[in-house]
C-alpha cells in the first residue's frame, strides 16, 4: 500500500518520468530476452545478411542517416498508438534482441557481450529513451482518452518532438560510429 500512496503523492510530471523509466527497464529486459533467443545457423545468417544488405545499400546511396532516422521514427510513431503501441514496441524491441542473437551466433561471441557492447554506445540510450517515451506516452494517452481528457494530445505532441530530436541525434551518432568502425 505504501507504493500506491507514493504514486498518489507524486506530481503528474514525475509520474511521467517514473513511468518512462519503468518502461525503459522493461524495454531493456525485452531486448535481453530476445538476445538470448536461440537461433539456428541459417536463421542467424539470414538476419545478419538482411541487416548488412540494408546498411550497405544505404551507405552506397549515401542515405544511411536518413534511413536510420526514418526507420526509427516510424517505429516510434507506431509505439505512440494508445495502448497497442506499447505492446507493439515491446515486440519490436524483442526482435531487435533476436537480431543481436543472430549477430552473436554468426560472429561467435556470447549474447551478453552484444548487449553490453550495444548499451555502451550513446545510440542505444538515445534510441531506447525515445522508444520508452513513446511507449509510456501510449499508455498515458490511452488512460487520458478513457478519462476524456484530450489535453493529453499536447503532451503526446511534445513527446513526439522530443523523441524525434533524440532519434535525429542518434542517427547521426550511429552513422559516425559505423564510419569510424569501418576505418
């Protein structure tokens, strides 16, 4: 019961921050579960090849930054769909973990090293915070719609803007890291 009294005594802005942090933890857990999903060699190779092909095509056409941003932003917008977006987001993040599993299988390193390596980059934190804002926003929007409080739309718009900014920064940093790794 102390937990409920804590929640009731906290401002709405803090509730938003706390719910986003909780979603961030759940999101990291979903990615970790995905990364420990066992894959056969052929499935792992297929996922690895698809990822490499996408990256190489985008590098060749000089559109990698835009492709990363628009892909992540589209996914983030889906995550804002009231209530459904949070579930969809967790499924997408789980599949990100499965792709990590594929890479660890192909390159012969333990899955936990892939997670740690990814979490050591600013790209991980920029993207996952954006996704967590979206999924938490999805839940908040659903709750406010049920309460017929459409003023939540201004918070949703602000959250979309913040998420977009984080993803733009993340796309530039990710391309920089990809280019630095290929030197």
